[in-house]
């Protein structure tokens, strides 16, 4: 399979992986639409992901990444492959694309662990705040079950975990944030989807889903602040 038809992929030189499964725009007619589940993309997540990669490159930091070009109405890469919410089950091409994305993430994680003894996967998504009191950003990691990389800290919050700690610190400078460790009214639906869950209790690998509110993704200044926060967090985590 020619992965470049469906994904933008890059190998890194640091143990950070960026996944963006819902920002794609391609709608090949030969792939039937899904029969169930959301039909809209997470707007601007693909653009933001590419900006994060570019800004890190400018600091000579190359992360691993896989960004889907396929629209969510065709394939939802954050749902189990046996589900009608993932893709129309009659499409062998959709199934192959879905498996290719998941396999690439696993290879990236294995490569990071082999070369650096650790891996941090950031799975980037968007949501629409249903009410003003909702956090701007929500972390999902199955309430800590996909976070394995602990720091020398006695704290029982996000600051215990490498990567998660730096992301929380930098993002919270600009936006309200739910760290996902305690069950709240906000994070039940965003505790981590299929991509994150595949790294449940994996040694030396932390997988973190980040959901960012739509109003941030559609505002140029707020988007720049979010990109700055992610870039600064990754730089701090590596130093």
C-alpha cells in the first residue's frame, strides 16, 4: 500500500509521536461512506499538526508523525475496526487503510522504545464545547492507564508523568484544562479512544489523547497560542 496516498508520515529523532486521525479532507468515491458515527472532520487539526511539526523542525527537533488525509465520513481511525463507526465494512480498502494507520503507530512506538527506551504518543482531536463552563482542552488516557512514564514526583496529578506534566503546564497558561486523571462530568466522553486504548498498560509508552475546543481551532490568535504551548511542552520534555 502506498501510505503517502492516505497519510502524511515522518520519522523522528526524538521519542515523541504525533497522531492526527480526524483532520483529513479526501473523500475518494471508491470508498463508501460510513453507515454510523460522526461524519464531520475535526476542523483545522491537520493544519495545526503541520504547524507544530514545522515549528519543532525550526528548533531542530524532528518528531514522528502520522496525519490522516482521509475524511472522517469515510474512515474513523479512532474506532475499533470491527465497528460500523470505523468504516463501511464492505470496503476492503477502508479496512486496509485503518489497519495501516494503527500498524504505523505501533511501529513508531516500538522504534522509540528501541532507540530511546521510551515513547510519548500525542493523539490530537477536536471537540465542540456544549456549554461555556466546559474546559477548553481535555486530556484522555483512560484515567492514567495509558501513562507509563513517571517522573521523580510524589504528586498524584498530571505532574507525575513525563510529557503529560509539560503539556499540562504549558497549555494551562492559555486555556482551561481537564487533566483526565479524575472522573468528571467533562471527560467521560473524552477519556481516550481506540488509538489511545491500544497502548493500555504498555511499558515505557505513554499515550495521551488531546481534545481542543473548536472555537480555539477557528481563531488565529488562539491557534497560535495552542501551537506555542505544544511546541514549548515538547521542548521542555526533551530537556
